[in-house]
C-alpha cells in the first residue's frame, strides 16, 4: 500500500472544466460546487486551499471575463446553428430561424451560470501559469 496521496495531474482543459486552480490544478476555484446555486454562483475563496494562489489578483480582476463569456456564447451559437442546420431543423428560406433564435436564447440563459464559471476559470488561467512547485502569482 502506498502511504503517499496520489495526486491526479490534470490538463489545462480539464482544470478549466472542473473549475480548478490554474497554479496547482488541484484546489477548487469556487466555494460551492453547484453552478446553479445562483445566490453564490461566483463565490470564490480568497486563496487556493492547496497551493495558496490568490484568486482575485487585483480589484475588479474578473471584469474581463465578459470578453471570454461573449466569445464562448458566440461559439456556442455557431455550433448550435451548425448542428440544427445539418439536422435540417433550421433554414434561412422559411421562418424556422425565429424558432431557432428563441431556442438559442433559452439555452444561453439556462447555460449562463456554467458559462460564467468557465469564463472565470479561463480568465485566471490566462494570467497564472501551471507551476505546482512554484510560489503563488501576485500582480
Ligand atoms: Zn492551487
């Protein structure tokens, strides 16, 4: 039996999708697991529980996540339109585009808490590099 704790090494994509600290890819970025806990959707601890990385690098650090969220939403719309087009559910020749717009808006509203969290995880990953042995990054 191994007495040492086995540390799972995550990829960048896995750490973003699992909302993990970009420095060690182990600690949780958000206080609560469920993104649909809307009152506490963006609650984050001040520091990583594993490596001590500060999560809000400066005041208003997460304002920039709007750019990431916009990009993710537009990307989702493109993929959703392509899938619907290939399945023959939407066409520019009739009024089906309006049904698609309604379905797309509904899906984006439902997915917004998840997109918001992924945007934050991507935003902090832009500034903090993976270095589990190094000290925390401070701006
Ligand atoms: Zn960490």
